[in-house]
C-alpha cells in the first residue's frame, strides 16, 4: 500500500494527459456542430448577407452586410456594434450546410481564449513552468466548456453565442494583452502588445453590456496598476484606453438603446447595484456547485506548487474576496439597470464564465494565504516542497466525479460533452437536422406566399429549445418568413 500511494506521474506526462483529456472533451462538442441549425434572430440579423449573396455582390458582401446591420440597429434597437457586426455574418447565409462554422467558432474561441488567459496569468504572476501552465489552463478551460450555463445558447445558436460566448472570449484575450503589456520591459514588446490591445479594446467596448462593463473595469485597473508601477510605462495603455472610451460611448449612447428600453422598466443606478449583489449571492451556488468544487480539488496540487514558491504575500484575503465577488456581481448590473431583472439565460453565460474564473482566482489566493500563515506560525519558510501528482489522488477525484455524475438529475444539461455525445449517438441530432432540411426544401420549393410546415418529431435541446409557432404573427415566424421571402409561415399542430 505504501508503494501504491507513492506512485506518481511526472509533470510532463500530466500536461500531456491533460491536453488529451481536453481534446477528448472537445470531440463530441465539435461533432454536434454538424447538426446545428439557424433559428430566431439568426434570420433577422443574417438577412442582409443572405440578400447580398443572392444578388451576387461578391467578397465585400460580408462587410457591407455587417456595417449596414450595425447602422440599422444603432438607431432602431441597440448599440452593441461588435456583436451586431458578427451577428450579421450568420454562416447559413452562404448555405445552410455552412451553419456549423458558427458553433465551431464559438467553441474554439472560448477554448483558445481561456487557455491563453490562464497560461498568461500563471506564467507572468507565478513564473510557472510550461507543464504547470498547461495543466492549469486545461483545468480552467475544461470547467468552462463542460459547465457552460447553457450549451444551446452558448455554443449551438450562433446569434446568442456570438453575443456572449465569443465576445467574452475577446474579453479574456484583451485581459491577457493587458497582463503582457504590464509585465514587458522592452520597447519593441510594449509596442506590439499596445497595438494588439487597441482592436481588442474596441471590440469589447462594443460587446454585450456584461462584457463591455467588465472589460472597462479591467482596463481601468490595468492602467492604474501600470501608473503605480511606472508613470512612463502606463502611457502604453493610453491608446487602448481612449479607444475603449470611444467605443463605450458609441455603445451606450446609441439611439436604439432608448427604443429597446421602452420595452422594459429598469432600475435606477444605485438600486441596480444593490440588486446585483443580491442576484450574485442567489446564483452563486448555481454557477459553481459540486462540479466546480471537484475541479477546484483537481487544481489544488498545481495551485499549491505555484503559490508555495511564490514571493507574493497574499495578505487581506477578505478584501480580495470582496473585490472578486463585487466584480462578479457587476455582471447583473446592466440587466437590472436596463430591464429591472437579473437578465436572460444567455446573459448568464458571460456572467458564469467570469464567476468561474474568479472562483479559481479565489482558490489561488486562499491557498496562498494558508501557506503564508503556516510559514509565519512556524517562523520558517515552508519546506513542504513540490507536491507530486499522486495517482491515488487523481483516481479518487475521478471516482468522485463519477459519483457526482451518477446522482446528477439533468446529466445532458449539466455536462456539455456528455450531452453532445448523447444527441449524436442516439440519432436525435441527425433526425432533427434532416427534418430541418426537409422543412427548408418545402419552403423553397413552393411559390405560395403562405407556407405551413409540419412540427418537428425530434427536438434535441442542445440544438433547439422550441419550434416556430402555429401563429404566423409570432416574431420568430415573421423573421423566418421574411428571410425566405414569404408572406406568412406557420407550423401545423403535431397531429397533422
């Protein structure tokens, strides 16, 4: 038993195995993209590109459709220019067989951006080895992919996902650039990161209001920290800071925001902030839960190794926890301010991603504080040394994951890779996709201005949460009818 408990895996092999695990988790997610279909707002935002391509405008069709849609929405609905430009690039406009490119973009953007961010944080703040950086990045990325608030709206519905998943991924990349720019010393590197930060700042400033607000806070914090470090060095942040302020102004002052606000009754500023804290407390366990606790245990050995050799003091953990929680709570503020509630399900995608990132940050700070406290009590520097990756520890965690999964009621919705695997291998995704293609063929092959389509027999939740209505006047029906050039489009009752 002593020999068994001492068995361990080298850091290099742990890094390699973790990458293989990430690849295995991504395979079913990517596989399901082949069955994704456009729906609802995909049709309204993608119609200009669809029309441009039909009339053969050529390669510039994407730019023209993007800018035209942004301009229309700026005055009629909202000012989130980055999101709207991307929404206008709805892949199915090139053909319904290309819609899968949208979900691939969403999954890839979150994977790459979270990996890059954690790699940057661990390398810059803790001088992590490449093995430690890879392992840390894989654990956080896996947690975000597997536990995404809703895979349906975060990965497989392009319009929703590009507004929240993709834009928050850009926010992660912008944060990575801020960290790099803060630490670099050479002028050439400063120029490079400063130039890269400018377009990312402009994109994040025109994103959804959760990403937009949190991005501004991160950039302000980076600027102030750089100012404290060196007044000369902080000047590298000025171009991106000005760019962000300009984009932020264009976003929040768009006339369309007032049009949209007329549909809702929002809170004033101070009540919105207070309600945000309440919502943050209420949703905290929902955004973390048992699986996040298990991911925290999975990350514990590598976190201990990072903080144990770090020179950072990790003082005032309560203050750090307060700031982290407050930053997480800002995700709800824009919804309370504009709509008077905690926001839509797809809005929570971005909020949960921030919550998960801060959850791991608080774990790092808490472990670091405990290590420093023990060192202080012993009056010596901790000599515990490097924790090895014991096989028994990871085997136990695997067992705990399996037990948690066994008692999870909604297995499909709780673990995204399992849900994607289930829908592909049960045949539901394929049958649903074929039904959709039959519906498209039925609409396109008739010259009648009014079209009735049969109800779906298969409705895998990752790909669709509801069908179009039996009432042709419903918004989704009208969007789809306009896209196909029909006067009316409605669904027949299931019995027909």
